[in-house]
């Protein structure tokens, strides 16, 4: 048996904010990794360093792609929150209009 899903604007907005916080933490960690890699280039050379450099370029590319996807998801959750709030407001107005017709 499935559990009913309850969604509200505040929860969606909090979720988007939490996602953005996580995205920033990931960016910070990636920046630290890049800094360590840059610092190591001064005293690390040879084929292992070159291989690691190539791997880091690939890693950066994939990390940037992931960050773009996460940014898009957070944006879509923000839009969903705004749409949810607008729908709730519209439904409230419609119910008020209906109640007004019924009591008139």
C-alpha cells in the first residue's frame, strides 16, 4: 500500500534551499581538491603526474556537469514551489467564490 504524499510550498522551498547548500558544499570541496592538485604540481612530475592531471581534467568536467544538473534540479524545485503556492491561492479564491455563490 502506498503512503500518500503531502507537498506544500514551504517544504519545496526548504528542499531547494537545502539543495543549494549542498551544491555549495560540493563546490567548496572541489575547490579544495583543485587547490591541493595545483600545489602538488610544483613537486610532482613524470608520467604519474601527467596521468593524474588528465584524470583531474576529466573529473572536473564531470563535476561541473553534475553541478549544472544539481543547479537545474534546485531551480525546478523552486519553480514547483512557486507553482504550488499559486495553485493553492487560486483554489482558495475559487472556493471563496463558490461559497459566496452558495450563501447568496
